[in-house]
C-alpha cells in the first residue's frame, strides 16, 4: 500500500512529505472510476471464462482444458499471427489485457492496479489514463510479439499495462512510500520510497529475462517494455509542469486532483 511521500512539482522543502498525502486525501479510492472500471472488467471477464472453472457448462477434465485453450487462442495475442492482415489479430493486444491465466495471475495484477492506479489516474486525468493504459499495454504486447514473432503460444494478461502504470508512478511520485512484503524478510511489512521499490522490481524482471524465464504466462520482456513506455510517457507529458497539489499550494487553496490539461 502507498503511504506518504512527495510527488514531482513540490515547490519547496516544506512541501516534501505532504504532496502525495494531500493528493491521496483529494483522490479517495472511490474517485478513481477508470481504475475501478478496469479492475471490474478484468474480474468479470475472468469469472465468465473457462479459466475460473466456475461455470459447469464448460465441462471438466479434457473438455475444460480444450475450452481454456480455445479461449486463450481467441482473445490472447499469438505472436505468429499478430502481424497477419486480419481484424481479429489486430484487436487482440487490447482484448488480451482483460484475459488472465489463473486466479493468482488475476489477483496479483489487480492488486498492483488498485494500489498504483488511483493516484496515477488522478495525475494524468481519467480519459488520458484510460488511453495511456490501453495504449501502453498494447505496445508492450506488440513489442513482445515482435521479439518472438515465430511463437504460437498465446500471451494474455494486463501485466504490460500495469507495468506502464508502475513506470508512470515512479516518475510522478518517486518519494511516495510503498508498504512492501519481502519473503526473505519473513513477509514483514516495510515502507520504502517508490524510487527504491519499483527499480528493485524492474531489476527482478530484468534478471528473470536474462535467465531466459519465458515460461507460460510470464512475459518479462512485456513487463520491461510496459514500464519503459509508462515512465517515458509520464516524463514527456508532465516534465516541467507542476503537480496539482503544488499549483494549489502556490495559489493558497486546498489542493485538488485536477488533471493536466
């Protein structure tokens, strides 16, 4: 979970430590409709799919496995088919963002989106955040498909898009403190700045990629592409422009969550 810290655009040292906490007060989780809508769509798509295993109509055993394979092939990105001139192949980088391979895959991604999405949405603006999320996720999948153009294995999940949210969050709120659980520290909840936690996460993805860890459902390259796209987008869009809480402080009024125009 995110605690307190400072976002970019603070005007002086007196604002450090207050920027993010102000933005969080101005943006309660109920005021992040795009983030919550994306979470709801991902959960609904999963619950209605044969992957969840809740609908008896999909059958059991081999019949269920066949239904799952067909579901992935229909809605997921298949690199070997992506660049074929068909409408279905071209829309799969978007549809694949709402398909997940297991309960753990879904819950892990939605937790990250819930924690980091609301503040990023408030900073970028709702419509911009939606376009950023879908576009970055599609670019991450395109990049992975380009590097593995001969693969026939479907690629699914919102990991590329959520990695982009993490990249944008790192640029926008580098000093925001994130409560993290580390297995090698007995899962003790510890608070670290985003500039420590998120680069550490990126390092883990890079090391896994270097070991050739491209197992089923794990596309580390897509994670790295998404993170890079998100960080670059936030820098291009917000560089040199004060954060909403800094603008409010300069005008002597209560800071709000007005997005960049």
